[in-house]
C-alpha cells in the first residue's frame, strides 16, 4: 500500500512537471560551444543541437540563479526550449552543473 501511494504521488508529480513546461522540448547533454546568443549541446546520443538564448532565458547553476558567463564548455546541461516561428529552438531555462568526475 505504501509503495502504491508513493508511485501514484510520483506519477502525479511528473505529470505536473510536464504540464508546467507547456510542451517545451528538453535538451540534455554537455555544453560544447557557448556564445552570448546561443549554446550548442552535444546530446546523450552525440548529436549537436544549437539553442538560441532569449533576453528572458532563466539560467541556473545547481538550482541557483546564474549568468551565461558562468556556463563552461563541458558542463552538463538540461535546457527547456521551444521552437520559434523560424523553427529554431529558443531556451526558456538552462540548468547546468559541472560534469561528473571520471
């Protein structure tokens, strides 16, 4: 019974998380190129994806507000993005932290 309630709670939490991002795409991987206007990410399946930055893009390092200048090549990133009218991805939020030690 206890596990059933925990599973139900977790499922509900995940559903709320997906809804909260309004259908945004999630790009996860490692930062490979960083400019003032974009971030290129090497995804977990080794594809390179460039995401444009908006003036309103929220940037967080380990959950704490940060600046794009704090992001370094090699940092692990999770980017919540959406397509613009030109069908390019624009970042709503960038979460990052250092890559794990080998």
